[in-house]
């Protein structure tokens, strides 16, 4: 306990001394986040300084083992670091699918060589990873995927198309689900492979979304090359790895939804838009009820994420619980944005608001689709937690 | 604080579950209803609960209790919600105990707490006077009178009122309706002259009564806390009751889901188990999610009460509001997914629908607590 208190004191002092003041402001614009990569971009010097200091401190992946570039912190220490960063509203120094998704899968399923090769550049923000999962004809039915991966002498050749590749056009490497056995049942012929995107066989095309943004891409593989030792886990056993990785994706999406909710109570925003009457209550009584219910749900959800984490730590966890959290967190976030739109009235509908509310609102509609739709999450809960039979 | 039960609390849950399912299952409530029991609860079952220490769960050891705290009280209440066990636990062991243990004078504590802990008295809390819960709307009048106070008014929806030996009554000593100041609390023995208690037959077959006070004289020692400053104490008592009611409703919701999953897994139509239909799977999975969310609010509220957190009122309102709605959903979904049989008195699902409706209204429904929550958050 004393060690943890010391760690907390030292962490607080370090963050206080090293986190620039502008890096303690809420993320507003897309370029407020650092994603690293072979050609990293920084909005300003402070952003770069904060990123570099955290990289040097190895706190971009604080709980990963030191030998793979991580900070080597215990779970308890990692929690303290997150708490202390929250206290000063420190921005994440590095956004990274490598840290959130691929890393945990490599730590669990990767070979020693794969860990040595791929994990340290992720923690230093040198390689930006993209995720190649969905295909035009394999969305919710992901295991029906048909991107082909066939051995060609001392390497594989990949042919096919992926879609909804987040920031695919900015990725350096991509982890891709491919079919490596064309005879086996659909879940049994899939492998997860790692592919360098800097080659002529890999091209990307951004997709324009209804929010006007283009964070997602189509990614095309035309005789793209992949080295034989870049299969994660066993050949044809990629579905297991893919599911593990999806668990982390679900947690990330559900968690980021609530992260926003926890940062600023909905009622603060709504009060600012609508105002209070002379009794000190929100001027729109119907909206007030909806806002109160949403906040009650949001707090209860926030506590649920804490409880589920505590249960997991104590070994009482239910794995599929991340499906429930993903479902609830994203639906809650969509309702939150609907209420923000109601509260801002006509002004919400303009595209030149400084907080680009309309674009953010439009973006939330994807929350309950990406990373497995709400319906897929409910299927998982029904089968894996409630034990209801398949058809 | 980790949102986990301690080993001690886990053991309590296991023993409560096994006792209640063995000795006080829903069939007991059905019998009490069908036999038109005059007590409305089974005295020998309550005696066993007292022997298990439940009556003293919130009473300090020096007064004969086991002082296990609100989380433990909630664990018991949750298990009672699964079996819909009728007992004076909430009114006496939770609210009566908190009223006196936390706010009573030394002599009140010495006099009453041991009798609560050993099961020799029942306590009821008489707070409501209007069509729905409004603890600041107090028209019951109190006048100083020589050696004590003279109380007149009428209270309704008093849980366990007709089996109470001691009634905690809120009265107005000054101020107007809705003023928090000017409310005082009294411990009124039920055999005081001028008290008329009339049992109300309730939809959930549980105990409730109206209490009429006509110039009831009580002595100075019956005042709890100070004159005119009783509201904070009343809220503390109510919050303990609300959190435990939320725990009870959570238990009921969990049981509704469990019985529904059993039914979905056995009932066959169209040559298949109906639980394989996605339309039903999604209803059940959504309900599961809502219950999990409510469970966290309950645990947080009970922990906040034990910790004396500054935010405990806010958190209790979150819990009562959230779980109230979740429990209504659970009972309604259970009936829907049971189909026609769910509408019959033969199976037990209907008992849950009736109980969670009453528990929802008791000490503030989801709307009352959403409004209170919004006020506490300044909007």
C-alpha cells in the first residue's frame, strides 16, 4: 500500500511537471489527437513535447512489459496513472489501434519474435496500425470473409477487399483477417496476418460519411505480400485471435463513449443552451426529464464499467460482459447526442458551430454499428451469458 | 472502494438465499394472501430472521445488533426481492433502526435499539400524507403542550403500520408546506390515546396502513433530534429505506429474468424452443443489460451510505430512480415473454409485477427521484 502511495505521489509530481498546460484541455478538433506513424503530424510544439515525454517515460503503454517497450507497471499502478491523468484532465499522449487492439492480441498470441519486432515501435508511436476486418459482403457475418491469402514460395500473396478500415489511408501496417483454408468450415479457415501497407499491392480509398468526415477507408489487396512469419497465432486459427481482439475493440468503443459522458455532464451543456427559469430549473420541463434520465443512466453505466473491471480483476468476470457494455454505452451515447441536438435548437443545425455538434451527432450513429452492431452484441449476450439456444 | 462484495457479505448472501428459498419462498406470500392473514407476514419466519441477526443488521453491537452496514442490509433485501418475502425487515430493521441509531438520544437508543434487534418490537415510518411521496409536504400539526407535544394529522401508505408497536411520525412544528425547516420527528407508541390505524389491502398483498392521529399526546422524550430540524434525519431514514428498496427491486428483477430464461429454454412452439427466436433473445438480452446497470447503482448507493459519502443522497436517488424503472421493465417483460400463462395467478410472475409497482411508489418513484437528482445537480 505504501508503495502505491509513493507511486501516486511521484506520478502526480511527474505529470504536474511534464504535462504542458494546453495538453490539459478537452480534445476538440480531430488534430488535437496524436496518432504517430512513419510520418507523424503535430499541431503544435506542446503536443509534440507531451508525446515525446510520455514515450520516453514509456507511459504510452504503461502496463505492457518493459522488454516490449512498455512501462512495466502493475495493474494497480496503471490504474493510479489513469486516475492521476484524469485529475489534471491530461490528454492521451498517443491514440493507437496498436496499443488498444493489436498489442493485447500479440501479447497473448504472438511469437517472441513478433513481440520483439512489433510492440516497441507501437509504444514509441513509430508505426501506425490499421484494422482490416470487415468486407463489403462480410459485415456482421464477419466469419464469412473471403479475402484470400495463399502461399507463394517464401511468402504469402493476399487478394481481396476490406472496408471500414479506420484511418486506413494513414496506416503504416495493417492486421488483416484472411482466408487461408478454402475447404474448411467458415470459422476454421481464417488467419490473422500482419501486412506492411507501404507496397504497391495495398491501396486505400477514403469513404465519405454522412457527417462529411472520411475516417474510414476501403482497402484493396492485389497480390499484396506478407512474410510467412507474420501470421498471429496458428494458421487457420485466426478466429480465436480475432474474437479476443474484438473484445478489446468493444471495450474501446463502449469506453470512449462513456469517457466523453464522464468528462462533462450532459446537464451542463443543456443548461448552457436552454437556461434555467426563476425557480432554478431547466426552462424546458420535458427536456429536463429526458436529461435527468440520461444522466442517471450514464452514471449507472459508468459505475457498471467500474464494477465489471473490479470483477475481472478479482477473477469473477464474465468475458462476454464487454458485449453488454458496448451495446449499452453506444446506445446511451446516441441518446445523449439526440438530447444535445434538441437542447441546441436551430443553432444545432448549422455547420459552423465551434463545437461542430451536428457533425459529432451524425458520427454517433455509427457507434452502434462499428465493432459489432447492437444486434450482434445482444446475440452474444443471449447466447454466451443467458445461455439461450441457437436456431 | 472496489465494487465487490466482501467475503463476509458473500457468505451472508449465500445464507440469506438458502434460508429464504427454503423457509420463505413466494408460496408463503401466496398463502398469506389466500388465508387473508391478519398480520400480513409470518411471525415464526421473522423470528428466525431475528435469530439470524437480520433485525440488528444496522444496530451497533453495544445495543444488541450485528452492525454489518447498509451493503449487508441491501444483500438481505435483494434476496427478499427474489422470494418476495413479507416481513418487517425494511420498516423495522432498516428504517426504524437508522432513525434511532443515527438520530436518537442516548435514552432512546438504550430503550429501543435492543428491542428492535431482538425482534420484540416492530417500527413503522409514517411520513406521507398526499397522493404520492412528498416528505416536505407535512400538514400534521404539532403543538407544545406542558410536558410534551400534541400531534394531529393523518398519514397514509405506512408500511407495516398495523403491526407496528412504535411509529416514527413527521409533524410540522413551524413553516409552510414544502419547507424543510420546521419538520420534527416523534416516536409515537401505537397504544397512545388518539391513534387510529386502519390496514389498507394492497395490490401486492403486503402491509400498508393509514394512521390517524387525533390530539395524540407524547412526552418530550419521544422527540427525535431537535424541534424543527428533523428533515435531515428523515431524509437519512428515507435514503436507507430507498436504497434497500432498490436492492429488493433489483432482486425481483433478477428473479423475473431468471424465471423468464427458464421458460424460454423449455417452452416449444413452431417445433423449436422459443428461446431460439431472436426477437425474444433480444428482449431478454436488453433486460439483462438494464439489470446489470441497475445493480451497479444499488451497490454504489449502499456503499455511499456506509461510507457517509457527501454524494449519498444523489447516488441513492440515482439508484431508486434507475432500478425502479428497471424492475417495472423486468416484470412487464417477464409477463410478455411468458405469454398467456404469464397472465394467470397460477404462476408467480404476477406477484413480482404487483410488488415492484408498490415498491416503486414507496418513498419516491422514478420521477420523484429524477426530479430530486436534477435539483441536486442544479437544473
